[in-house]
């Protein structure tokens, strides 16, 4: 027994000694035992699950085959119920596939169902009647624009791009032409957005609009339009003149005895009020409501909207009328001595001054289309002036007596004149022909056109408004308003149905339905502009300033070639007698000692040619001197041969 026990101890010690001599990895790292045990357990579990999945798949395939056969034999109501169950089966299949492929796959597909990328599945699912589904547009591209609307906004004829000298120039012309056509299309399309229309009063049968008074309009109109009719009683410093800004927001009034005021006439907020302590002949707003010009007794002054004097213009002296050209930044003025003067307000420099020689210039207006100044004269004629020409561009006889007032419509095609002969005439400036002639009670001292073509007349203490007298013959005025004192000035408010009347007792605002433009262009003149927008607009106006040289009677002539003057210049150059220098063929000889180099030879050759040219010039000068001397001799002999006053009494030899 002892021997056996000893043997077992020896064996146990021997094994222990062997293991201690060569230890295994498990003995060295005992934490791996747990890892391998867990791995074996998971492996067996996964194999069991795989077996159960295969069995379930076989069962499902058998069930689907049986259900398809049964559905074919069932009615349609039952088929719809089975169709609803199909997405659930598809989800089950996807779960099995994801579990089989491993736990790291994206399980979000189970929530949304299977992907249907094939075109066939899309066509099956698409419902053509449902608006939410994407369908092809039957009319692709932009909507076509009518040609009539396009012709309304066209800017002249198209350019011929084939005449460009270089490829780069051709490409530039094509790009500019595309921009112009795109702008015309956008302008024509945007006309649909202009929903507001300017409406005139339309009388019923047996009635006329001349009997409608301002009180009737105020009672029938709403509160906002009724507030536009008001009267400023200023009896101390009258008669008054008035003018609105280009956007129709501010009003400037001035009395002949020195009272000047600027205000926001809609809110009745006063901007400034001053007394210049001398006579005021005319007033004008400049490019914005921040500055205005006043023609005083001796000189013309420029003030800001706070009434502070900015500049004093000493030319011309004693100005009678003022006109401001907003696109050229020019202030035109005329005086009693017959001088017409243009001043660039942006730079403060004189542009031109012409002596018309036609007497007192107290009737003046501008053509808003081409910036030409129209003057009325006591001889009954009307002249048109440009700062680029010292003579009148056009001078036409309009009346048999003195002209009292002149006005040009916004399109620049028609001109209205009135004279002492109690006639008002409408002229077509494009043809310089009379279109209509109206016999009025007395000569209209003041006339002005509105944005819609209505014409306002001031004769005595009566204000008459005619609805579109240029395109149709009228028999009666559109509206009539009587005042207590004589009318001194008329001006329509832009974008408002308002006519401002300056008279001896102050200022009156009249409501004239249909006088103003209903839709405004915010890029041109914005009545609702803010302070920041006003500053940006001022900078943009200076950048878009039109040079003085482009003021022409026909604005379409700009950019064209003046063929007549070009041909005349060519003929004048051909008439000039000139002598070509003789062609000198000179070859210098070769010289020694450094004088026969190429540079020395070229210098000697040029010297000889220049000497020949000098001789030809001397000969030309001698010929001209001889011709002048001969002409003088001939003129002297002609004078000596001319008969005197008493030579007829001399006896002649028979």
C-alpha cells in the first residue's frame, strides 16, 4: 500500500514537474477559458437558430403556394384582404435575412419596407390621377409672350452682329442683344402684375362731368382721398407757385414776396419754412427732396430741405424761369435779356449759355423725352434749344400773337400752346404739324400735362382740365373749378389724382380722378422709399448720369452714323489741293573708317529725304502766296474800274 501511494505521489509530482517545465497557454492565461466557453455556447445557439429558420422558411413557402392557389379561386373582395397581408410577410422575410447575415446590418429597412428601385414597380405604384405624383409637363419651358406686348417695350431695332471686326466683339454684341430681349420679356410679363388701373369719371346719359364739384367728390370718396383736397390760405405773401417732387411725396410752395416752404403734403408735416426777404420768380426741386432752387430778384439760390443756403448762382442775372433735367443733372434758366443758361448741378460748372436774341424769356418748359428746352416768344413763335448748338434746333410759328404758355406731354410727341389770340393748339412734334385747335374764352396763362395725358389750363380764376385732348377732338372740358383769385401756377402730382394750384390767396389741392399713373416703378421713383433707399438711389442716379452731348432733338439718332456729314467731310478733303512729296530713290555710297556702317547709311538716307520734303513745302507756300497776291491785284483793279456815283453824268465818246 505504501509503495502504491508513493508511486502515485511520484507520478503526480512528475506531472507537476513536467507542467512546470513546459507550461501551456491556458495555464499561462487563465482568462481565456471563459472566452472559449462563451464562444462554444454562442456557436451552438446560432446553429440551433439556423435550423429553426430553415424549417420556418420551408413552412412559409408551402403556405404562400397554398394561399396563391386559394386567392385565385376566391372573389375580388377576398383578394384585397390578402393583398394587405403581403407587406407583413415581406417584413418577416427581411427579418430572417438580416438575422442570417449577422447582427451588424442596418435594421432601419424593416421600418420602411423593401426598396422598390425598378422602373416596373414605380409604374405600378404611380397613380396618374393623384396630383402629388410627379408627371411630365405638357407645356415645358416659359409661357410665350404676345408680340404686341413685346413691341410695347422694345428698345429700337435689333443690332446686326455680323458687322463686328473681331470674334470677341461679335460675342459681346450677341450677349448684349440677349440681355435686351430678356429685359423686354420680363417687362412684358410683369405687366400682368399691374392690377391697378387709373379710372376717369364716366357720366351717365344726359349728364356731364363738368358739373361735378370738389365737394361732391369728397362726399363720395373714402377718407384717404378726401384728405387730399385741402386749401392753404396765405394772403400776405401771394401769389404762390407750387411744385411736387418726382415721386409725388413732397410739395414746395413759394410766394412772390419771399415766403418759401417745403412740406410732406400727405401727412402735412413741415420740412422747412423761410422768408428770403425779396421777390421770388420761380422755384424747382432738384434731383431729390433734399435740395431745391429758388430764382430770386437778382440771383438764383440753392437751399436744402432744412432751409439752409448752399449755393448762390450769379449767372444768369435776374432769372425768370427755371427747369431741372433730372437725368442730366442740369438746371436750365432764362432771363429778361434773352439769355438761356445751363448749369451742371453735380459738378457746379457752367455747361452752356446762348443768347437767343428773341427778347424776354418768361415762357419755358422742357421735353421730358429728349431734354430739349422749349421757349415761347412775343412774336408768336416757339423755339427749341439744346446746349450743344448755339442756334435753335427748331423754330415754328404757332400763333399770330404772343405765346402765353407751352407744355409737352410725357411721351414727348405732342405739344400744347396757348396765345393772346384766345386759342389753344395741339402740335405733333414728330411732324411739326398742328393736330387740333380749340377756341377758349381767354388766353391760358398756365398749362401742364398729367401722367395719363390730361391737360390742365389756368385762365384767369378758372381751372379747366381736358381728358386726352391730343388724340381726340373735344367739345367740353373734363372738369372745371373756380377760385377767388387769379391762377399763378399749375402742377399735377405724380402717381396721385391731384392737381396743385397756386393762386393769389395761397395754394389749393384739387382731386382730378384718373390724372395720375396707377402703378409706379420703384427703381425709377419710389413714393415709399426710406432714407437708406434714397441715398442709394442718389448714388445710382449719379452713376447713370447722361452726358450733355446726348441731348438731341431726335433721341433715336444717337448711336447712328451721320452719313451726310461724313460724305461732306470726304468731299472737302478731296477738294483740298495738296502736293505729294517726290519719291526719292537714294542709295548712299560705302565709306571707310567706320562711316560705312548700316546705321550711318540709314541716317544719310533719311536726311536726303527730309531735305526733299522741305523743298516741296517751300514750293507750296510760294504758290499760295502768289495766288493770294494775284487775287488782291484783281480785287484792286475791280475796285478801280468800278463806276462812281457821278460817273453817269460824264460824257461818253461816241
